[in-house]
């Protein structure tokens, strides 16, 4: 039996199910895999991101990716997938450390302790980016005190 490989990741289950259904209609075997429990218990991530994964069998991976590219811009469910900001790929992991080895637990523990950040990781171009948008820094006065808003 062929191993299933993720081709798109979602924060919500509904668009993931819609994309899996559309892939099935196009003749691909596909499934939606929920990795919320794995992120919570193995990766110590209490607030999961990109946990709903649309997966296809490994032999069909390239043709399924080509099918997704042909639907880009026309499929509303595909537009809701997590995309890499560099190359627009949907082959995204969160958090960025490996799930396939025991060594992946070490960075997960470090992230749970706040030593390192959890980031998204693009499997296509290897770009990483933060899960949360950077907050703008507060403006400071000449003594490096936060400026108060004008009333």
C-alpha cells in the first residue's frame, strides 16, 4: 500500500474536505488527515496550525500537484490553504521540525519552553516564516519610554 503524502495544509477542516472531494472527482485518491493530536501531544503545540492535511498516495503526488496548479485562482477551497509567501507552494509544514525522527522532539521541547520559535516551513523552497504576524514596535520618546497616544 502506498504511503500518503500531504499536498495542502489548512487551519480549518471545511476547505480541506472540499479540496479532497474535488480531487476525488478528478480521479485521485485523497483523504483529509487531522494532525491536531500529534501537534498537541508529540510536538507540544497547544494551539495547532495547518493541522488539517489533504493527502494523496505518493505515486500520484506529482500529478496531483499539477492538478492543484491548474486550479490555482479558480478554486476557493485551494485559496484557503496555507501557502508559502516566497513560492506560493501548498507543501507546508507546521511547526518546522521533523515528525519522522525522535530527534524532532528536542526542538519541540525547546519551542514549548520558549527557547525557539515555531515557524511554518515550505518543503518546496525551504523558506520559513512565523506563524504570527510581527507586531509593530511601539514608538518611543527620547528617553526610550513608550509614547502615549495623543488625546
